[in-house]
């Protein structure tokens, strides 16, 4: 039969013959007549003894092919023709057929897949599911807790099933010694959860390597994993051969009961798999990269990093490491040389850790073996992306001196502390043992040591008492400085802590040095300098960056703006803070375990910040305090003597704890209750002044508080308990033809509620009402009282009559010598008639302009 005649017949039948080497390939006219979505199965080649040799790789008979082509000449093939001897159906868990494995004689295997119609695809579709043989039966056996046998081929699985056992295999079979293991992680999932799995290898190297690899994949995923090498099995024999040798199923089950666990040495591949290149530095762990095994390789990588001390931790949804920084100023953040920080782990840093601790190998087709390689970037990225699923230890913060845990116990062992999530970064020696139960006398002695060595040093060029030490304005100011030092020692164990403001009357008063003492004792270095600034968004990003880095002491040095801001308030009174990262377009949540300090000259504290501040006032009572000379340089002396200073500070706190934390006769500081118990109460228990006295005085000078108090009195003086709109109040204060001007109200409005042109503006007043509505001051508050012509009516509501009347009495006493014919509203009548001219006196200035005691 001429070659061209067959070629033309194929073309006529639509079998699409195409040139391939010396012959052609085409679709088989027998089994591929209605489908062309796969590789052709028919080969045509010139023959030696005949014009054309026709071969169908699916096993179609030569005669059937010639007949389908409409050719009359029937010439038998000159080559052995394969014939199908067995078909094994693979089904998913629902029983749907997803593939078939075809066995031929002479012995050969092929796989085919349903085409969705009535035919078959001989090329595996991309979406074809990977299933084990007899998966529905396997799933049922798992649910019932039955023993499952894993063998190498479908023939063996069917043989065991006929004997009443549950058996399975994978469609790919075993690999040769120089090939990658044939295994899909879907198979691992399908076998996971088996009560007992007995693995039975064929008696050859590929079979044993195949089964040992499977055993490695199933370690920890099967309750009882057994590995059974059948006795008296011939070379290359299988379980069917063993049963054919007059062995019984009862013998097999008895051997399965006695079988041991799989060899522990073979987890990723077998000994028969070649290793072509094992040169290079030795690593403590070894991982092989297998196709489709990225998740498992990442699991192994994480375990290796943890086991071999990579120094990786998880913190606030990211992986990190501990590092020591060089001195630098970046975008308003200045850190000293050697400062300990927590650095986020990026891809490259993760790869560096992986390459240093793991011997990586991947399959090399050319060399037919596993070759050494670098860690894949995909492993690092997958590991970094597993936020919320890591096994790395959580890191709360890093401390560089012994400290106390939240329960008051001592943390003095270097390294990671599981109980607190803190890392103690010190050498084994250097810090003396801390007394576990010091007495009150020991606590007082330790406190006196700190005062003598740090705060009360003699001045060499002055005998004035005011020049000794730091020129504290009062005993409470020295107590506030001690509180800052003690807070720095235990800040990571406190959920929240107030900010400490070192406030001086003029430059050169050593306020920055005083702030640095806390950082120098706790860390051996000055604190991280932070510029507060006016850009709210920038402040938030820099604040988050500082907290993310784990800076333990942060100093808002030399404030030129008032101490205020929502971001700082949140960082002080919350255990965590969420915001946008500096330099990245994403958000993060980080712990706020840092001590915040601030310094400034006559610094103003505004709004909600007043209740979050501990004030330390310095008053050198000198025009040139910077000219004072002292007997030691604390910036160099403190780091050299840290062990003694740290021990003294912790002794103070431990003495109070050992005494049972005696109750003190004052309420706890709101939002900072744990700080109050840990720091403030030990100081007062040991006889020191209350460190919060300066905070109480600071609240009186709060401009918002003073403004609200003045408006409440002026408004009540004008309208009594009746309500009025903002516009009506402005009109009433300025005066009209029908009503005289109200000098008291006018002066308050002119002082605080003007626009850019300097005119009293009702809208400015209205905005103030909305912002501070219902806030109680001096026993009263502004409340909404309906509306008039779309304008809100406001009135004063007295909620604490005794307190409010004390302020009114103060008003009467201030103006008793300046009475006029003007009368107060009826509801202030108990105090008689009183008034004053706007030109002579100001109610606002008299009551709030000077020092006012707390009522």
C-alpha cells in the first residue's frame, strides 16, 4: 500500500496528518474520530519491508484502522501490536470517574481521561483531579476506622479487596532510582486521618524508595502508620506474588499487627535517589524541594528555623529579629549608637536565615539526581505571608537589664522569656542578684542611694541650695523623676504608663539630662529622640515606626509646641496602637510598651493630655543655670554603674511587693491603674511625696479648662438657667439699642471666640459648644435646649451645686468692692447684687488669671 495513499485517506477522513520526523502523526480514525482536543495517537512511518507502518498508541487494531480509512488492501502489521488486558477506573470521593489506567500486553501502561462526551483524552487536562485508587472505599474506611493497605499497583489493590481488605495505590506508581518521587499532596490529604495505614512495598529499590517517601509525607497525619516488608518475597515480587505462594490473608493481617513504624531516616526521598553534588558548608538541617511540595517545604523550613535558633519572632502580624542600630537621624527619629531595636524581617533577610541554617536540594534532570541549591524565594515569601499561623514565639519587647514580670516576679535570665514574651539582651554576668524579699528599710536605703547618686549631686561652683542637683521645684518633682526612672525599668510589663514632662522655667536647666537618666539606667543609652511636630499624619506614622522598632524610651525633647495630640494620647492610654507605617501604604497594630518622656521650657499641656502627664518642675532660680558645674558626668557615669542602679531601682519595687502591696490613701490614676500600683504607691509607701501633685496643678492651667470655666460663669451670669443661641449671646454681649452690653460675657467672647479678622464670631462659639457639650467643669456643663430658627439653643445645667456655688462665692469675693446697680439673675440672688464696669475689672482675669486652688 503506497505511503501517499494512506496519507490522502487520513486527510480525507479529517485526521489532520502532520509531518513528524521521517513520518507523520495523525488522529486515529477509530477512536479519535469525533475529538481533536489532544495530541494525535496515530503514527505513520516508512517501513523496511513495506511502504508504510501504521501504529495507534491507544491500541487500536491495524485492520480496524485500514477499514476506517476505506482502504481495501489489508496488510498485517510487521510490528508487535499492543492489546488492552486490563482497565482500572479512578473515581473521586463522590464516585465520579475522573481517569482510567490502561494495561497493555506487552506490558505497558497509559492513562486516559473522560472528554466530557463519549470519548477519551490521552493527554491529562490541567483541571484533572488527583485521586487515589478506590477513593470512595478509602473514605468510607477512614470514617469507620478500618485498616487501609497501601500497595504499588492496582492489581495488588484489587487482589486485597477480593480478600475483604481495603487497599489503594496512586496512579503513577513508583519512580525509578534516578527519578523524582511520584506523589501528589492531594494524596496526603486523602490518606490523612486514617486510623491505621499499612504500607507494603514491592521487593525492589524503586518500590521501597517509593513507599518510604510516602511514609515521610504521612508522618504525623496518620494515627498508626506501619511499614511492612513481606518475608520470603522474591526479587521484584509484590503482595500478589506473596499470596500466590500459598500465604493467606490471615497471615498478612498478623504481619501487619507486628509491623513497625517506617524508617525514620527516609522522609523526603530514599537512599536510592542520587545526590550528585553535596559540596559546600555544612548546615544543621536538610530540606529537599519537590514539585508540588511548597507548603510542606515551608513547614519544614519554619521548623528548622525554630529548632536551630534562628532568632526569628512574630510581632503584631509580622516576623522580626533583634538588631543593634548605628547612630542616625531619620525623618524626625534619632537613635543613639548601639540602640537595640526590633527589625521587621523582609524577603532577603529571611532567605539569609534559610541559607545559613538549611542545606537545600532540588531535582536536577540533567544530572538525574538532587543537587544543592539556594533557598527558593517562594519559600521565604510563603513563610512571611503566613501571618496568624506561625509557630515562631511572640515578641513583646526587648530589655537590656533585669526587670520584673507583671506578677512582680524577677526576670533576670538572658534570652527569650516565654512567660512575658520579652527578650533580655544582656551578658550572663554584670548584674548582681536581686533580693527576692527586701524589707522596707532596704527599699528606703535603695531609694536614698538613687537620690544621692543621681539627683542630688553637689555643685562645684555654687553654694546655693537651689543649685544642688537638678533644682527640683518641690519634693513631688523629685518623686516624679524617681517615678520616671522606675517606670523605665519595668515599662514592658505595664499595660499603660503616663508620659513624664520635665518642665523648666528657662533653657539650660538640665531637663534633657534629667530625662536621659531614666533611659541611661534602663538601657545604658540615651532615649530615642522624637520630634512631635504639627503634621498629624506624619506624627502617627513616625510614632508607629518607633513602637514597631521596640524603642523602650522615647524622648519628645525641647518641645516648641504644646504637649497634645490624639496619636500620643492613644499611645499612652492604650496597650496597642494601629496606624499607617512610615514609608509603606499599609497599616499595622503594635504594642505601646515604651516610656514616653518630654522636655520643654514652660511647656503648655492641652486638653486630654493633662490627665496623662506626670510633671517634674525644675526651677534653678538663676539667669545662667547652664554655667553650673557638678562633680560627675552622669552620661558616662551611669552606664558604668548600671548594675548597681538597676538593682537599687528593682529593690524599691520588690520591697513594696514583698510587704504585700499595702494600700495607700488615695484613688488610683485613671487609665494607668497598674502603673499606679507598681510605681506610684511604692514611692509614697516609702515616704516620698506624691509624684502626681504637679499633674493636679497642671490641670488647672489647661487652656481648654480655663476657657470652658470662664464661659460657663459668664453665660450663667448673663442668662441664668435660661437658654440662648450663639448669635443671641454675641448680640447680647455687644449690646443693642434695646439692651445694654454685657461686659463680662463680652470680654470672654472677645478673648476666645473671634475669627481671623479679630471679630467675635457666633460660628466659632457654636463649634466650641458642639465639641465640649456635656463636659462638666466647676460643677456645671453646657447642654442643648432645643433650637430657634435653625440655631441650637444652649443653657448651663448645674450638676454639682456645692462646687458651682463655691466658684460663684469666689466671684463675689473678688468683686465685693466693685458693686454696681446691675443685679444678677434671680437664680444667683442668694449672693445679692453685684457688678462691675468692663473698664475697671475683668471677671475672667480675676478668677482665672492667677493661681487658683483646686476646689
